C-alpha cells in the first residue's frame, strides 16, 4: 500500500461529500423518505472515523465485548443494563473522558483510547429489544456502518431475531460482516466448535463467502490470564484489514458502497416503474388504435350504405325521368291540353305534379327504409367502439403497486388517475347527451324524447335514424322544389329538350348532394364520437407525459452518479493497492 496523505484523504472526503449531497437531492426528488434519511445520515458520518456497529440480542455480551476490545480497565459501556432503559452508545475518541446525551435513545461517549483515533464503535441495544425506536435507530446506523460485528451467545448462536436482522443487513445494505461468539468461557470446547461451524454454515447459506467467525471471552480478556480469550486473532484481523492508516480511505469506500446501494434500490424500483409506464403506453396506443379501427369500420359501413342509397335514388328517379321524357312530346302535350278542356284527360300541370308527388313519396319511403336498415349497423359499430374501450380500461395492466418500496406514491397516483378515468368513462357512456350532435339533428324536433328513452350509448341508433331521415327530407325536398319550378307554366312541349336537360341535371345534382351530405354527416358524426371518447383520457395522457419526463430525468441522473461513484472508487482502489 502506498502512502496515503492527509491531503489525499481530505480530497476524497470532499468528493464523497459532494456526491452524497447529490444523492440527498435525488432521494428527495424520488420522494422516498427512508432513502432520503439514509443519504442525510451518511452525510453526517462522512467525516467520522471508521464505524464499527455492534449488533446482537440482549444478554449476548455486546457491552462486555466492547470493553475488552478497547483494552481499558473500566467499563466504558455499561454491562448488563435493563433492556427498558438501554440506549445506543456511540464511542469516539476524545482527549478527555466525557459523555453527551443526544436524545433519549442515543448517547455519545468520548474516551482517550488510541484505537478510537481510527475507528468509532456503536453499541446497540439488541435485535430482540422491546423498546420503541431502538430497532429503528439501530437500522439508521447500519447504512453508515463500515463493519457490522454480530455478537452471539457462544452457547446459542441460532436465535431467530438475530438472523432476521442479519438478513436485513445482508439483503438491504451489502455490509461487510464478521461474527463473534462471545462468552466462550461458558461452553466446552467441543460444543464451541460445533456452534462455530454452525454459524459459518448459516452465513454461507445466506450468501457470505468465507465468513469470519471469532470465538472470544471478554471475562478472560479482562482477567490476568489473557492467552485463551480469543481477542488476539480478532485484533490481528482488524489490524490487517482496517488499520495501518487505511481506515479513513476504507471508510469512504464503504460510503461509496452505501451510495451504490441507494442507487441500486432506486434503479430497481425505476425498472418496475418503467415497465408500468411502457405497459401504460402500450395500453394507450391500443386504445387509440381501437378507436381508429372502429372509426374505419364504421366509415366503411357508411360507404356501403351510401352506395346502396344512391342506387335506390337512381331506381326511383330513372323511371320518372323516362315518363317525363315520353310525356313531354308535342302531340301528347296538345292532346292533354285539349283533353283536359273537355274533361277527358288530366291537364299537363296535374300530370307533372302527380309524377313529382309519386317521386317524392317513393324517394322518402324507399330511401328512409334503406337508411334505417344501414344505420343499425353503423350504430352498432359506434356502440362497440365505446364498449371495447370500456372493457380495455377495466382490464388495464397494473405492475407497479401501492405497496412498492420506492415508488408507492407513483403507484397510488396512477391508481387514482385510472380510477377517476374508469368512473368518468362509465358516466360518459351512460349519458345520451355525449352522443347527441346538435349540428346534425338541429332540424329534428322528435329526437329529444326518443333520446331520453334510449339512454346512454344505446341512443346512437335513435340519433342516427332521426338525423338521416331529416337528410332525406332536406335533399329530396330540394330536388322536387327545383323540379317543380322547371315545370311551372308548362302547357306545350316547345321547350321539351331544355326542360328535360335541366331536370336531368337537377336529378344528378340531387344524387351528388345526397351522396356528399350523407357521407360527410355520418362520417363526421363517427369522428366526433371517437374524439369525445378519446378526450376522456386527457388526465391519463398528462400522467404519462409526466412519467416519461421523470423517468428520463432519473435515468440520466443515475447514469451520471454511477459514473462519479466509479471514478472515486477507482481512485480509492488505486491508493489501497499501490
């Protein structure tokens, strides 16, 4: 190992402190209180010595172990306290002995002990304590710990609460751990060997490679006979792996590991958040595609309907046009004029009016029948549009749930947006007014009672039937009115060619107008309903926009912070291995 100067240590501490501040801001933006607290706590410990956190059950002999480790003739930590009054004790170097009460659960003890210049020790109340807050405060020290020392009773190192706490430390914070079987003087050598092997096997089973297990007796260490206390091997391990000037640098490396752990937790949660976002994007695109497909299907039905209507229009008007061509001949017109004088024949005017009346009756009857038949299919297609969207909405995929460790607030926000969307869309489908179109139906007075009776999306058929019937009347009425003006005053056939040409043109204009108006009106109505359905998703779309932006921001931040961790860690590793 090369020489590690105080300047180098100071520079690395400053780099880690700046990086930790960035994680404080990140965890605040993420909105996770525990990770934010961890980052803040880590910031408070950046300049602390290498931190030993001593954990284990009450009566495991933790305080005695610490007193013996520090090689003093006094009890720095109170031995055998009542669990009801115990506190966390942080032991640090101080030129003079002193104590500071931080709060009801934390006390700082300063001692002029040489080893405390490189390390500090935290004595915790016990993993099985019944005191409120002790477990919480203990766990707040764990993320900042540089070495976790698990102290077991040598005669029974298998208690469930200790190993559960080990699982928390090992799974959550990847901390370096050593195991101590304390009070070995209370057990024979054979049973001690069995229990040591048992702890090693349990640690390996839980993922610790080459676990370090030390068997010690604080009682023997603090007596006149120290050779068999087990502390010599433990101190040698501490000296070889932590001391010799490396503790401040190793401390910062451990801090980086804690930041890396925070980063990993956020990334893991963000991966699930991304999965939910991508599923929601797919869901939203599916809704849009469904609406477009149903619109296209309905439009195709309109095309077929219009084609049939135009054919029916021609079936009615073509024979009438032939009758008029035949009847407007000079001889027949003169004959009708003379015949009507003597009461033998109808006059030309009556004859023409009859043809127009017959044509009007046939057009209205036959076109309305075709329209009503065709409207049923179109109405069904529009209803399907709403029903399919409603079904898809009810079956939207939930991946990120409101009990998620990191992003429960995002899951809850999404759930609220989705719930509101489902409720509003259900209300939308049940209200007939959402499918009513004033522009299309403004001339139809009979629609209101029928609309109210139909209710909800079922009213689409009533609306379409009413407005299309109104179209037939408007268009055929216009054609017939114009045709009537053409024939006004006709008494003889001198203008036969001109009248027939103009009548034919008017029939053609009526056909084109009918074609255009039915197409535009029905397709426009379908498009409006599709847009109204789609408008229900406006809040959900805003949620997706916000999610996409936040995820991209966190991704970029985590990538940058990961690079900074790697750079500082490489520098530390170079110093340690030089």
